[in-house]
């Protein structure tokens, strides 16, 4: 879908998606999340990968599935992601985050700090996802217009 959107919307959309992804990566790193591919600038596309069991995340004590469920309850939609060190016993210990939907809604690089803050509130600070959802919904309400629309 993202590829179709990029083909339909052109360079402006593609550049904003990548800029948002890189901004989100920087904001997550500031909040002590470990991301894959730091040596490559984290991402050159619409998604990035968070390692929940990385060197600084032993305090998280959750799988990708558990983190996904908590974030879903907060209105933040991600996917569990298997990482190279995962086994069948551990299941996925990563999260895949994409910025294409945020970009479509009009989010800019400066908005990624709020996204990262909400993720940290749920996963690290262990705040109630229902409480964080209220903040996420309030923040998202500012973005009612779809800025990039898939067309024929």
C-alpha cells in the first residue's frame, strides 16, 4: 500500500514519510528506546524497528505482542516484529512502526515528539493505556484532513 501511495502521491509524500520516520526514530532514541539499523540512519523508508529486549530495555519485560496490545489500547497501532535473536520460545521481541498513516493525516517532523512521548508513557512509564488514549485522541483531532489520498 505504501508503495502505491508513493507512486500516486509522488516525491512530496515520499520525502515527508521518510522525514517523519527519521524524526520519530530520533525522538524514540532520546527516550532510551533501542532501534535497529542505527548505523544506517535507522530508516530510509516508512518504517523503523524497535528492539524491546535491547541493552537498555530489560526493564520492559514484554514481548512484541504484549507491547502491541498495550499500544493498541492507547490508539497507537504498531506490529510485533521478529528480530534475529528471537526464538520460538521468546516470540517476537520487536515492534515495527510506520509513519505513512501519520503523514497522510498531516503530521510533520515536529509532531513525532508527541508520538514518541505517548509510546514511552505506555511502555516504559507503564501509564494506563486508556489514559494515554485520551491524549492521543486529543492530539490526533487536530489532523482531520487527509493530505495525501491514493488516486487512480
